[in-house]
C-alpha cells in the first residue's frame, strides 16, 4: 500500500534516480515507505449524543474531518432497545430465527439511527477499528450490533465504546508509602 501511495504522489525522477544510484537513499525511501504502509489507519469514531430533543450522530474518519452529521428522533433509539429486548427473549429457540431477528433489528439500527453515511464508511474500511462515543443515556443501545446488510459491525471491525461525560473523574490517591507483598 505505501509503495503504491508513494509512487502515486508522483515522486520526482531525480529522487528515483538518486535512490537507484545511492543505496543509502534507497534504504531511506524504502524505510519511510514501509513505515507508511505499516501504520494502521486511525479508528472511525461514531459519536452519538443527545442534542436537545434529538440525537446527533457524527462520523469522524480520524483526520478530524466530519463526514456526516445526522439528527434522529430519540424514540427510535428506544424502539431499538425494545426490539433487541424481544430478541433476547428467544433464548432456547431456533438460533436461525434469532439471528434473522437480530439482523432485522441491526439493519433498522443502521438505517434509522446511524444512516447511510456511516454504513458506507464502514463498508469502505473493512476491519478498521470503530469507536462508538456514546452519551450515558444511550449506553443500553447495542450499537455494535448494527447490521450493514452483509454482517454485524462487531463481526467486521474491532469495536470499542467511549462514554461521553462532562463529569471530571478524580484520580485515586494512594497513601504513601505503598506497601506490597512480594
């Protein structure tokens, strides 16, 4: 990936010629290109927060560029909570029926709450980490089970959650000196 990106940016012919003539320059160009290729992309961040009577869904691709901002009705989040609760009631029944029901609710979650911009960003970045930044009031919505039409987000991407809070967390203070049994 990095080598192709390096040559796609149009290196000057003098750089390429110098790299071929001088092994030190070649090693430097190769090392920087390899480092670029091995650097993992930043995670996609999906921020879900109440904004007055609505929810604001924002997608950040890691380059601090907001790709999408979507406003949805919080009642839809409550509907998703209820429908996922109904699916959990299938415990002990046919697994295929429960999976189909989960896919349906996950598709509703993706389509209604997250939107097409998030769906396309996730499809365009397979296995890229995703961080759901969620307001405390929305923690009970299983965002990881959003379904993009092919699979659940949590099966295609490493997923993490970050709780949005305005409250400062006090660091723990330990008495000095610390005692440890070795």
